[in-house]
């Protein structure tokens, strides 16, 4: 791909990152269209751009794996974009850090009977921690990413707000971002719909303009979670009992890792009523099943709580502050309250199904738009409506 010699002539918007003209911006480049356009807009707007791509696994062996990120082909695509736009690009080997902080945690969480979200852990422990430190070492005044999220200045400093395009909003996966990190981060795409981003990529002549979005978790081919867990923890899956919530033993299973809360199909037991996985008990190697109403949860206990709201989270919880929460990335925020019970708890106004330990419970402002992200936490336990 030829170098774009006069980038100023491209018909693309100029962005204001709240930095001095010519300030250095380190762009986290995954090799996809979003981070590539982020870099292009920063360069087009007069910032001194440095691109950084993380090699997270396989030392490039996954070149042919479509729908992933941070593999061989994606590194090549990021490098090609940097050459086209004329800024330096570095590839950093973070495979060991990624394996320890994300992949090992993924396996351990599954074996503990919980449902992990490795993309959150990657943002939390690698991209917004180690990579952000590297961006500072490179002299960056800020680090920009291609996430669909907005950063706004509020009365108390930087605030995180949902993307304008609700279908692209990635706030659920960024809830553990700290105030210090948010001060340093920039998200140029938060005000744009995806089709505009692709059009901008085409205007710069970037080969990634039509590249498909990542679908799978990068280290989980074809979404086969169990295969990854068994590879990382060989022999760890042990057989046990499938037990009804009333205590009746319904059958046997080959390992708790084969089941998730809310699952209906493939249980291997038959009764006159539809049964769902209600809870996993890895200590006793039990899969607890029951009727659909047993899935309804009203009270959620959290751990590792991150808070981006005003004041302290303990004060908000003790005051029973009204918020909205998401317990799944695909669900809209729903009304709830924070409470303090030797730790942060959330009580939902309307019970929800399939809320599982290991997932994230993300806090939003209680206004009708639920625009501001107030933080969130990892679900450690839930209380069924039937037990309340």
C-alpha cells in the first residue's frame, strides 16, 4: 500500500482530544477498522501519532483465524495502516501477560462454576494497565482506542458515557476503567455510527475498510469454551450429579464446565416440565436444575467493585442510591438500587433471569437515557426470588 502523502486533503472530520496541537497520542491498534480509523483521525487532526499493537497469543500462528483480534493477520493489517498514514508502529509481545492475566483466569473462573468475561479482564489487566503504562513511556499525552464509548468532562472530572450508537456501545466491557485511566484515555469514535467509521476508512484508502468485525473471543476458536478450558486444565473436569432444586437426583454429568446458568438444551435429563440450569456447585460437582421461575434473581452481591460516580461507592450504597444496571451486555439497563451489606449489593426493581456469578453488573445513571457509566462489579453470588 502506498504512503498517503497529503493527509490534510482527505475529506474527514477533525477531532479535538482536548490536547495541545501536535501532542503525541499513542493509539492502541488491534488491526481492525475501528482502531485504524482512530489512528487516521488523530493523524488527520494534527496529533503526533504512534501506533502500538499487542501480540497476545500464538506468536502469529493464528493468521488464518477469522473474527479474532491481536493475531498474525491483524498485526500485519495494523502495520499496513501505519505505513499508509505515515506514523511509527510498534508490536509488543504481551503473550505471557495475557496468558496469566486473562487466559488462566478464564479457565479458573469456569472451573469455579462461574461465567467469565475475558474481554473485560483484557481491558482491565492488559490494555488499560500495561499498555497504558507503555503509552506513557513513549511520551504520549494520551492513549486513544477504537472503543465505542464517550469521554466527557464533568464537574468532578472526566466521565464515561455511553456511545451515541447504542448498537455499538461497549460500556459494559469497560466498567472497571479507573478515574486515573479515564483521565488519560480518549475515545474518538463514541459519537459515530459504524457506517460512518467504515466510510472514513475508505476515504483514507485503508484496506481494512471492509474488514469484518471481531466475533469470537480471540483465544476461543469457534466459541468452543470447553475445549480451551480442557486444554488449559487437562483432567480438571470431573463427573457429578444433576440435581433438581427440590433435592431429587436427576442424572449424571461429565463436568460442570459443560453447563452455564440459564441453559436448557443438552441437560441429559427428561421430565414433564422444561428444566434450566439454575446454579452450578463445583465444590460438590453438582449441576442444579429447576423450573424457569427459579432463574429469577432480585438481589446480587458484588466483588471487585469499580466506582466512577460522585463521592464514594460505600456512601452511595449505604444511602440506597438509585441506579440502573446491566447484568448482560445485550440487555438494556434496568432500574435498581445499591445497598451495603458488608460489601456492595444490588437489588433489582424487576427480577431478571440468568444472572450468573462471574458476569459483570454494570452501573448506569438512573436518568431515562442511562447515559453515564457509574462503574460496576463482578457478580459473586445471587439470591433467587424463590428463596427470598
